[in-house]
């Protein structure tokens, strides 16, 4: 039974260049990701990484373990804390249950300070 | 998504918006060469403790057949 199995973790180092590249790749050019003064005026600590950039790396961690992105049926998370250039986020998870729909994974994302960046993170993967 | 957020009727202040939650549910995954049609609707829009909680639900289809449903929760702070 795979319940309790842990999935291999993945890390991403947040950089300004990486955030800019993600803005171009995703089309989300909200200035809170690109313009330092705009971000601070909006009450943020500076430019922040897209939540979806982090969810993308989370999806990679699940995909690698599951045997490909096509085996992911559901994926969800809450973006609980900002991620800024200089942060390193680690993603991982474990199998929490098995139903006829598939394997249920509980997932997490934590930064270098041990703060949870992603919460309520879960996936359903084909068996 | 840019069409919604730029729509003046939606009254979304992008500087004050943070992406709070996201979920995807795939019927199947797309294949290279397919054209995906995405239709979004505002599933929920409410004020709670001075914050605007906006839920956008997007249904993606290929040739009219379901591909994926996604939900995005955005939290928009007041200036």
C-alpha cells in the first residue's frame, strides 16, 4: 500500500530573472511581479513571485513521482505567504489515501526559514 | 484572464490583488496541436472583513469536449 509514501522533494530558488521569465511565459505581467516601486506602493515587500510559478514546481514534483503530468487528475493549493527573490522554496508531499478515484496526496511548500508558503495543497493522481 | 481583469465593469485593482488559491481538475490533458477554448465566469464575489474575495471559474474544452475546470480565488485589498 502506498499510503505514507513520500514523494521526492523539488526546490526552486526565486530570482528576479526567474520571475521575469515566468511573467513572459505565462502572460501574467502584473507589475507586482516586475516593478519594485509598484510592488512596494501596493504594500508588498518588493516584487513577489507568481503563485503559479510555485504551483508549477509543485506540479513537477507530483508529476515526477506519478510518472508524468498526464497522470495528475486534480491539483490545488493556497498561496499562504509571499515568495521574493532570494527565497528558496522546497516542495514535497506524501500519499494520504487511496480511493477508486486514485491516490490522494497531501502536499506542502516551505521556504528556507521553515515558513509554509503553500498550504491546503493536495493532488489526486491516477493509480 | 487578462480580459476579465482589465474589464472596467469588474472593477479590479490589479495592484491590490493577490492570487490566494488555485485548483485544477483534469478530465484529460491536452495534446500538442489541440486548440483549447476557455470560458471563465465569476463564481463568487463577496466582501469579507474589508477584503474582496473573487472566485473565477474557468472551463476548458477541446472541440466542445471537457478538458479541465479550474478555480482561482483572488483577494483584493482596499487601498
